[in-house]
């Protein structure tokens, strides 16, 4: 099974909450409550995402975190890279010379193609797209009636 780390998964949850309201400054406590992720984990994620250049930290009584760029300009791949480093399905798809059978491996080129496809798919999805369901769930419910038949 190909699987992201739990921290990378949680980072996408936190970032999508921030992206749903990008103009607002978000606190770690608020994000922990809304995401149901433990506060210490959220604090760790916020620090890592800030070091990764995706968030800015605002100090003071009304401080917190906000996106450095618009949600449509931040890809899911960037969030994952901030937590885990380069995206790679196999070690040889990222770094050459790290595998003992690399020179005789018949699948290396195939794995590189797969790795490229996965990376490009993650680059194509933005925080704006991830945040869309949160924005819809915060909108007031509107009832639409069917047109009357004559």
C-alpha cells in the first residue's frame, strides 16, 4: 500500500481549513478544535509548514498563522514536501546510487514514470480545491423548489 505519513495527511487537513478562510489569521488552538487533531500535533505542523515557507506566523495578542500565497497557488505536493521531503515511491526514483541492485534493475525506469505521474497529480491539486468542501459546508442552506408544472 502506498501511504502518506499521518503528519502529511494531517497537514493537508490543517492547510485546507486555513485555505477555506485565507484572509483570516488562524490560531493553533482553533485549528486543533476544528480539525479534531491534538493541539501539540497541530503546533508541530504549523511550525513545520512555516519553516517550509507555506505559512507565516503572526505574533501578538491577535496572532496566529495564515497562508503566504493564495490557496490556488499552493499545491498538495508542496504541503507533502514540507513535511516529508521529496515525493518518491521508491528510493531510486528520487536518489541515484541508493540501491544495491540499481545497475541491474529492470523496473527502475517504470518506477520513475509512476513517480512522475504521482508527483504531477499532487502538483495539479491545490489547497483551493481541497478547501472547497469546507467553504460549502459553512454556507447557509438554500432550498430550491422544483418549477411548477402548468
